[in-house]
C-alpha cells in the first residue's frame, strides 16, 4: 500500500513512523510513504503558504493554491479514484472499522491542516473523506495522519509478524482485548491466572473470551450493540449484570 501525505512538516511524519514494525514494512516494501511538502508549492520568496482569513478572526489560514499544486504533483502517480483524506476535527471519528475500510485501498492520500485550517475551496475540490481523532483539537493534522497510517498499516498482510495478530485485539470484533500476562508468575504478590498456566487451550480460549466480554461490559458497554454474541456470551454477560443489548 502506498501512503501520500500532504503536509507542512514532512520530517515529523517520517521521524514518527520510521520505527518498529512500520520501519520493517517500509524496508520490505510492503508499504511505502511519500511526504509532499506543501511549502514547496508556495511560489513566493519566503515560501509562505498562509494568509489572514477573510472576515477577520484569529490565526492564519492555509491558502488553496499551494495545497492544490501539491496534490497535482502526485495526481499522475495515483489512481483517479484514490481517496484524499483530510484530517480535521469536523470529520467522522476514526475507528477500527474505518481502518479496515482504508486498508482495502491500494493508495491513500492524507491531507494535514495547520493554523486555523485550509481554505474551504480546495477542500471542496480534492477531499473525498474527512477524518477526526476525536472531540479535541490538535495543532496540526500530522499526529492524526500518523495514527491513521499506523492503524491501517498493521491490517495489511505481512506488516505484522503473524497475520492473525490483529484478529483478537481490541475493537477487531467490537470487544476489548483480554488482559495479557508474562513472566514472572508472581509479581508484587499478584499471580498469573491459573488457567493460563494449565496448557488447556480450550479453557484458555474460553477464559479470554469471557475476559473480553467482561472488560467491554465494564469499560465500553456501548460496543456490545455491534458485537456478534453467542448464546453463551449473552448468558455470561447476564450473570455479571448485562441487561440486554440496550446498555
């Protein structure tokens, strides 16, 4: 998969992602990353890409032309239907479902805003999707773009060491992940649950499933509305206080 990021801070993107499993994925050419510096298309002596907003107000707004020219510089190398994702607090909240949706793409363009945002006219012209990390404000879209790239990349076959690794993680089936333990068996008087030491795989699987159900019920009960639950799952949840799907 090929990621393209339109940004004022390309080094921030490279430095933030060039580590751990993503670095290995870059080296193996499973994924690629190209950052396009919007300032390179400023067309003025000081590489200024922002200006005062019409109508007044605090802050500066990124002008439409450098953003459009930055996009045009890569348009010939991507497919016509390539998604252009604008990172903005006004967008749809990013979640695991969207990560799966994006992971099916061969290419993805991420647009990072800064200052007070980007001139609306170029957003209307090139953006296909608007994505938010949540109900809070970041200084720019770079951290959000890195989050999307990280979440999407790990769903691409070959990026993780084991292709199945993501299947039991939080949100993969609208349940939170079960607790994990490693050595030592006893830490500060707290011991690893006996079932995990038993070697009985069926019992371990059942314990992990029940732990996921209980954690989701206690911490994020709204997720249960979309979870696929068996009769045994529902029976277990009812025994710990679950009152039905309208939690």
